[in-house]
C-alpha cells in the first residue's frame, strides 16, 4: 500500500481527527496530484497573509523590491534636491513642494495621482497665492483625516542671512479648499522653534499635535559682520497643538535620562506610532559625531528610553538617516540610510556614499 492509501485509510477510520491542516491538503492536491502550480502560488500567498508561514518567513532575510514609478504624458516636476513629499495613503496621492534645482530655491507645488500615474501642477509659485516663499530643506507633514498639509522651516544661504532677525514662518494648505493659510510669521516669538533646516516633523492625529525635533538653527549675521555663520546649533523638541494654535517646548530636566536620550541632533528621522503613543527618533548626528541610537518618547507621559542596548551592540548601524516609515500592520519601522565616510588618498580625502535599507521590529 502506498503512502497516499495509508493516509486516506487512517483518515477514514478516524474521521473525528484531522491529520493535517486543510491548507496542506489543498497544496498537495494542487502540486502533486494536478500540477496546478499557479494555483499553488495563490495558496502560498494566502497562507503568508494568514501568518501560516510566519515562523519560516521570520528567519528569512528581507529582500526589498524597488519599482520605478514612471509618470505618464504631460508636465512633471524638474530635477531637484532638498524638496519634500508627503503621502495621502487613503486618497493615493503624493504631494511635492519646493526644493533646490542647483541654481535657486523653488516654490512650485505638485500632486501625483498614484492610480492614474499622472502629475498635476497645483501652483507654479505658492508665494503668489499667500503660501510659503521659495525654499529647500524645509519639512512637511500631512493630516489625511482633515485634508491639510503643514510646512515649516527652510535653509537660508549666506546672502539671505542679513543683520535683520531671522523669522521662522509656518503654513497650512487646505487640500479641499485649495487654499494656503499662514499660521505664523515667527514661531519663535510664539514659543516655537527658530528658523530650522534638516529638522524632522511628525503628527499625532488623535490629539492633533505636530512634533518638531532637531535640525540646524539658521543663525543670522550681526550687522556689518563678515564672519562665517555658525551652523553648529541644533534645536530641541517642540509640540504644536493645531486646534489652539499654540507652541510648547518639551524640555526634560537637566541631567535626567530623558535629557540624554533627547539630545538635539540633525540628519535623523522621527516616526509617530499612534497605537503605542510613541515618537521614535532614529539616528542622526550631534555636532560632528553620529548618534547611533533609537529613542522612544512617550508623548502622553513625556518620558523616553533608548531602544536597544549599547552594551550588546544592538544599536543603529549608521548615524545619518534619510527616510523612515512605519508599517503599522507588521509593527515594523523601515529606515533608509546613506552612510558617508572618508577615504584617504595621500593628502586628498574623497567622500564615498552607500545606501542601505534596514527594518526594525517593534
């Protein structure tokens, strides 16, 4: 008697006991009995979605698959750097604003329809529509529930840093009404941050609060000064309550563990976890030193702790980060790093860059 006959005999004699999972029965039937390999692939996909293969996939090395998004016909944004993009995942829309094209800062505002694969020019110059002036190295955050986008910060080059006090403006764009509103002409005067660039922002939708952390503080030149501007100052953690239009600086007591964990930095990323109520701060650089840690800040308790252990080497592999995003379903953060290191060549030092993608299980 073959193994199939043995199995079928046992199953008939003990009908109240299932000898194998129905998934295995269907998979065996598709592959062995009928050679229906496409059907078998569908079965395996369903098994993975239902976590049947979780113990196996957890041991596999993740392999990212990149897909280039090619726009259809029509106008599209030109090449640039220092711009910002936000995603409205429910509406399947991406919004892009500003940047630097190698010669000047930009103030154009675009929408990309992921379903139609088409760019739509919302504005050629937002400043002419009561919006922000041309800028780069700013930050944006989207409130998809209320269909609003917030813009804060900018880089100011040498000629723009006059003896006049630098002011940090703050804008909101209403997607449905297609209208800009200036929320503040000077956030520092209202208890918020000074002019920033290379900072990071995150949104707590439940409490309608925007968190701004880190970044370089743009320093103005004293009147008549020809000295170089000091760009070393970094900013701390601020919270902006949208309904009341109020700023608050979150500053742990000096010398406390929280003050060490929330060390100001730049070149980092922040991600808000709406379920755990944690603001994750990933990597970055303080002064000239990389910060190879990941901090979890509880926004309700206003306490923080380091994720991982320096003693065991369970820290960020690289300091500087480019982008980070949260997969709430899998409870994982994906971090995109670009590492920079110097290669001595006699008296010449060259900059080598390598891009890496990591996932962090929470």
